[in-house]
């Protein structure tokens, strides 16, 4: 939702810039005019997204990553307001500070949910499981030349790694920034490792960061 809101704000700025040009009597290009005519009620959409974001917080439906991000934003806004308020008592600013403190307390007391699963979660877990014997084979033959059969077998390992990389990339959500996406990737990998550890596999293999 944060990414969606940022996209709406960018669209609003683009429309405002076009409005300014039109007021000056400038003619928009055909593509710009089509875009301008197709955009409606951006302000209403922004209000809706903000309301949904607030509901998400009130329902404690946020991840640890989102909680930390919101707390950092809150702390920055609070620090700026308190700094400005040191030598000037302003009722509006005081009210804003009180609301930010309340929001900080609300965020701090939230028990965050698990990161949202990747779109291709099940496929990725299956591929990671399939990868284990190939990694074991590679480790057991380290330090010597592979036989022809081993080389042919290990070729499948590279195919699996490529499939994993492609499915992870395809799981990137709309409006999701890179930091949030990578947090979900790492959570997905860690969840797989945790399940494998619980199985107490003898000679278990750790799947590296690139898988």
C-alpha cells in the first residue's frame, strides 16, 4: 500500500504539471492528452489508500519489516516537530506530536505477523528441496574431477538455481520496493532452512543465499 500511495502521489504531480502547462496555453502531446483524460479522482484514491493503511495498522496486520519502517518514519517526524516546537508553543504542532506519540505506542505494542509469502512459494520450496541432493553430490566430489555421469547430473543443479532465481524475481509485487521484496525473499529462504533443520537431516545441507 505504501508503494501504491507513492505511485498515486507521483501521478498527481504529473497531472499538476500538465495543468500548469495547459493554463499557460501549451498543447499536450497526444499520448499526454490521453493520459490526462484517463486519470480521475486521484485525491479520492489517495484518501482511500491512506485509510486502508491505517486500518492495517489498527488491526496489527503488519510485518516486522513494516513495523520497523513505520516506527522509523514516526521517529523522524516526531523529532522534527519536537525540534521546531522547542522555542515556539503551537497548539497545532502540540496536537500533532500527541498523535505521533500515540501512533508510536500503537506500533510498538504490535506483535508483527510473518512476512507475506512469495507468489510462487510452493514451487520455490519444491525446487529448494530438489536442490539438496545435487549440493550434497557437489560437496562430496569437491577436490577432484567429476566423472561424466556426475557432470551430467550436476547440470540439473544449475537449471534448478536458474528456476529459483526466475520464480523469486517473478514474485516481486506491484508497487513493492526492493527492500521490502528482499525481506520477503530472505524470509522465504529462512523458512525453508528452518523446516529442514527440524527434520534433523543427517549431514544436512545449508542452502546458500543465492537459492
